[in-house]
């Protein structure tokens, strides 16, 4: 008998205006504050978030444009064990390790993301094609939080196998051939929280 598995997809965006969405006690803030605790991970094992501007982006294009939202919402993403966050905006591809920067505040000066197995993987997948061309100007050296990045057109597949495992693959296709250039087995943060890092510890 085929097992049925559900997932919850939340769309968080701050594109309309900074005043409307990128502040505490706004309609989006109140909605997300109420929505995340309602997710029943027994019925909805996978928690996936979509947003426009990436929080972890090592391209010089749109760098730190999502920082206000990250500061407000990232502690919730870690607390509720969001599995993966997909963003666009930057016309290139990048996948992070599981990192968070929840310790940061203006007083303590701790501003470097750290590995955090309760945190989501952040994937920037704004590489579907556009008139502006690819974002090619990257921060060098590549930050430790960035597991894989490439300025290429492409597409991704996130294949949920069951409540504990999903297979993710990113396919480069700017050369006319679909090539799997990056892949990762995801282990659900709620049901199977083991280290799924792709870089050396």
C-alpha cells in the first residue's frame, strides 16, 4: 500500500513594502506567529517555506536585502524546525548548509552564521531565466555557510520520499543539456534530525 505524506508550504515575502511586511506586529508577522505553531508534524511532516529575497546569499547582487526579515523570523524557523527555504530574486543558484544566525544582535557583535542542525537549508533558485541575465559577481572567498553555488540557468526537483527523507537535485541547463550538478538527501528536521551537511565538519 502506498504511503501518503503531506507537506506544508508557507509563503513569506517582503516585496510589497518594507513598512507593511518587514516589521513586527504587521499582518504578515501576526499570521506567521499564529501559523507555525499550528503545523501538526504528524500529519504534515515536511515544513517548507518560500520567499522572494534570500537570507543567505553570497552573491553581491541583492546582498542582505532580506536581513530585516531574517532577524525577525529566523528564530521561528529554527524553533519549528523548518526543513528547507526556497528563495529567488538573485538570478543564480546557491544552497546553504544548515545554518542560523539567531545569536546575532547589535550589542554582542556575533554576526557569523553557525552550523545549526535545527535550522533549514536555504536554497536560492532564481535561475530559471530572465532578460537581465545571470548574477555572476560572487563574494570571495566562498563563505562557510555556502555549500554550493553556481551562476548558471537551471531548475530543481525536491522529491519527498516519505516522512523522513527527501531527495533534492539541481540541474544545470544553460548549455542545453539537463545535468544534475548539485544534490542532497534531506533528513526531516522533526522526524529524523541527523547531520546532513555536505561539507567537512
